[in-house]
């Protein structure tokens, strides 16, 4: 057939990777922030795609905590792509994510100075923090 363009595959490097997980959980390791994605479709449409505009979002974890290996697939990764463009694959194809429950608690704030201050010593008694309590959030280790 003449005039019809063959589908083309193109690899996009440095696509931003985003993770979605339960509200009361945090990612406790350092999974990759970018991946390579191979897309296929019309060559003109592929040529207009800027990899910096792409975002791959993957749902990770299940109830509970611990290490989870997420296989990246078309079904698990969501991407907003132009019409006619399909996902062919990901590199790496598997990412390791460790989820930990989030703990929040209030902690007292205490002001401590190191070295010499160029203030009148009497005024140091008037210093205080506002608020006197801060919220500390961290995964349970």
C-alpha cells in the first residue's frame, strides 16, 4: 500500500517514574526516579513526543509492609499518551519498592545554640519557638 506509514518503535530515556501507594505508607528505599519506555505508533506522532513531558505512574504495594518487586507492564503502569501510541516495554522491567507504615507524633522543640552569639545574654531567656510542638513524620524502622 502506498501512502500508509508503517508503525515505528522508539525508546524514550529518562521518563519520570511516579509511585502511588496507600495513604498511611511511605517508600523507605530509593527506587529509580526515571525509566526507559519503548513506545510504538505513527512516526509523526512519536516524533512530537518529548520524554520530559512523559510520566509513568505505577501502583505499588498491597496491604501490609515490606519489600515489593513491581513488574512494570502496560496493565500496571499508567501513562497519558497521544491517540494511536502504545507502550511496548520498560527498562528496567522490575523495580523494588519497600513500603513502611507512616508514624506521626508530636515532639517538643528545644532551642540550642552552638558557638558565640552576638546578642545580649539576658535576651536569650526570652527566646521561644512557635509552635512549641512540631509534627515528626517518618517510616517505622
